[in-house]
């Protein structure tokens, strides 16, 4: 295994003595050889099995020769849009373009196309008509079957068909990519590679599919969204490698897209081997002149300890990508990586994170899961923790203690998500205390998402009283330790099930808390989540019941504004929302009120009234304190000087016209 970065030019390929690469990997991200990047893991795993790989990063999709850097690969082209779905990478939930891209040198936007996997796949197919094209990564994984695309507001085919690819390696693809490589290397035609777990292929002959489930056809789902909800329910029940079934999705002209069951999760030994490969742990040096790749900063001094999540949030795609079975690295593997990190010249003594999708999951949810797979019909934590759930933080706590004791380490932070309901289910507070004492820097970010139980049930989140108990205990432990640390709750507006009524309830909660979040996340419908199916179909696929969905941009703006009701720029939207919700009692001067009444007719913008905390002096729209004056025996608020001048000028003009 050669040292250094994988080749990115023909010259580098030849310097390694390679006449023809086995695989050419086309990626939508900059080339970063770090195990937090999917392309780095897959390419290093292939290399460790004796295959040569070259990287074409962010090719010019308007130029067909851009994928010809290395010539024709011996076995296949691999294609990934990057660490994110390219549409999420490019657009805010408002569908406005993002101005930066953290996965591109210098943070420059526009270096990859929309629907990158599809564009790259077609580009390769036009240039190399008979070379196998294998898709992987988050974008392909979550679009492997027919799906709703929020950005075009349309129902799309499997990405396998749109990209003219031969296979999709979905999920965490270390196992499947090696099996595919070995099959191709043995001379098996790509059209005959139909047996690899964790893959999707296309065929006109489904006679060999054993014990398969025929999903509603693409035509049926496109015509009737309820059929898509039905299809997704079946998919959602079969995300486990032990119990998962084969799926057949029919398209016009007798084409079927077949999904094999997921790959088996990696063992701890296999995870250790993957993370122990000779990564360079940084971006390719050719990016230095542009200032490097911004995304490396967040993960450079962080440690991945697990993957998979049994939390089951409905707006999260982890169930469909990494699966519900938690897989972990050994302490020895993580400590070895930490020691490498400590020796890096730029390391300042701070490990930024030790975690994964959910930091405090360090083992499968129960012993039964290891034998029989995850349950089809119920979640481990929702609506309440399963009686079979293993609740234990000892292993994670021991790992953090070992990391704290390493020479050169000043502080070990936990910045991955903490599942607070799982934390509260632990009768032993030792981990909670040490988390507060050693692993927080002034504030802990948590994700209650909402406070309305009606909305939380659609999110797959615990009831609000669980979060309230967590907050109370967090404050108590801080007090016992003599610390004054804060909670930063992540909140989401406009999730399916949230009406203006629930949005107002959330605003009242924030009022009582005395907190206004600086940022609010609108619900973002990304492919292959339960919540996105609700958004598209208006149906909860879990039980078939109808769900209220906020699709109107103006109502979404009102729901978001209610969460930040103290912002003067939101006054008009908050006023309108309270009127529409029938909650006019919250417009006034009392402590319970969110905003003050309007002073004059108009749209509420620039009226001179602003929402405020009780006890603060009222202020005019120009930011100056209100001053009361008497005029014709009546008390009035003195207008800003420019407003007074405009008023006088208008009166003079009226007199002139008369």
C-alpha cells in the first residue's frame, strides 16, 4: 500500500507505476483523505484489498473530457455527490442558493451540479458507454428507490435509472463495495451482480428474486401519493439486515429496480480496521492556494466513536442510511487516533468531539436486536423507552475518562447530539454529572425540537415533560457543581402536524423561558424520511392517518416568526399569526403578551411598536425611548423627527390643494 494521497492526476498515477487504475472515483466534494469523508473510507478500503483507485474531484460537468483524466478504468467508475445530498448542499429550505460550500476549496459555491450523482453518471455514460457505473454516498443511498424531490416538487424515479448507472451501493458501503470489486475482478458482468447485500440493481427478469415484496409501481405512486406512503411504510419496516426483505419496484417498459436487504453492520474489529487505514487526515495539498477546505476544521480534531442510531427521529434519514444498529470502535482504536491527533502541529489540546450520530449510544439497543434484528413495528425510544432497552453509559464514560488523561489533552468536548430521553432513562447520574463537569464549554446543545406533544408525536420525539425533567436535572447538577452553564435548544418550525396553534404554544413557552433563539430551522423535506413522506402525501406512513402540512410560504414565515417574536422585524408576521390563531389576548401590555398592539393602521412594519420583555422601556421604531407629549389636551407618543416633518409636509400639501 503506497503512502501519501491517492492519485488525482495521470502523472501521479504513473509515478506509482500504475498503467491502468482499477477504479476511478468521481466525487462532488474536494478530495479530503480523512475518515469523516465517505470517499476517503471507500477508496482506502478498496486500496487495502489490493485495488488501485484514482480520484477525480469536482469535475467540470459541462466538459465531457473532465472524466477522462485517468482514461478507462479496468473495473468501474465510482460516483458520489459528496458528504451531503447536492441539493441540500446548494439550497436553503427557502430554495434560495447558498453562497458558500464548506466541502469545496476556499468555500467556493457552484463547483458541483444540482443532482450531482445523476449529472456525473450521465457524463460518464456518454463518454464510456460500456464501463460499469456504481453510485454511492448519501445522495444515492437516500434516492435509491422512487422518492419525492422537494426542490422540484416532483416525484422522481430511482436515481439508478436517472443516472444511467448499473448499481447503487447504499448505506455504509465498506462491505458491499469490496464484494462488488471482487465480483468484477473475477470476470462477472455487472448486470449479473444481483446478489450483494446493500445494493440496488435494475433488471427485466425478477424470477430470481427470492421472497421479494412487490412495491406499488412507479406509475401508481406518481398518480396517487397514498401509494407512495404505503410503499415507504414497507421500506421503513425493512431497514434491518436480519429481517429486511427484497423489494421490487416496477417501471414502464418492464424494468424493475430491485433493492437487496441491507449489509450486515460492521463488527468492532472491522470498524477498527476501517478507521486504522493510512489516511492523510487532511485535504489534498493542491487546495492550499485557495485556503484549504473549510469542512476539515470541524472534524480535524474530532473522533468518531460510533455509527448507526436507534433514536428514530422521523425527520432524520439515518435509519435509511446507517441503520438502527449501533456499531462502535474499540477504546484502543479511538485512543490510537487521539494520540496521532495530539502529535499534529496545530493541535492546541482540545478534542472537539467524541461521538457520532448520537454521542451517548455506544452499544446496540438490546440483546434481542443482535439475534433477531430491530423491531419492525416499534421504536426503541418512541413513544417511550422500550422495556428491553439497555440503558447504560459506563462504556462511553470510561472512554471519555481515558481521553481526558492523555498527555497533551486539555479538554474533551462532546458536541455530537446527546439523546436526552435516553440520558434521563439512566438511573445512574454519574455520566450526566461528568458530562456537565468536564465536557461542556459553557453551553450544551440539545434538540427538543418542539414543546407541543401533538407535533412531537409526528417528529418521533419524546413528550415535552421528558425534556422539562431533563432541564430541571441539568440545572440542579450545574448548581451542585458551582457552574453556570446554559442549554441551547434546537427548535423546528413548520414540521408536519404543526399549525399556527402549536406555533403559538411554542412562542408562549419561549416567553416563559425568557429565551429567544438566534436561529430557527424550518422543516426541510429531504429524501427518505418519514417526515418528508408526511409533507408530500399529507399522510403519516406509520399508521395511514392524515396529517396537517404547512406548505404555504407565508404561513411558514409566520410559524418561524413566532419563535422569534421579540425580533422587531417579525412584528407584522407575529401580529397576523396571533389574529389568525384567535390568540389576540397575547397582543397587549401584560406580562403574558408576546407583542404590543399596533399604534396605527398599516401592515405592522415600522409602526413604532416592538415586542419587548416585561419591565423594559418601550421604544420607537428609530430605537429611541418613547416620549409622551400633550396635544389638544390628549397624551400622545412623540413621533421620530423625520416622521413629524413628513406629517407637517403632508398637511401643508393638503391645504395647498384646497
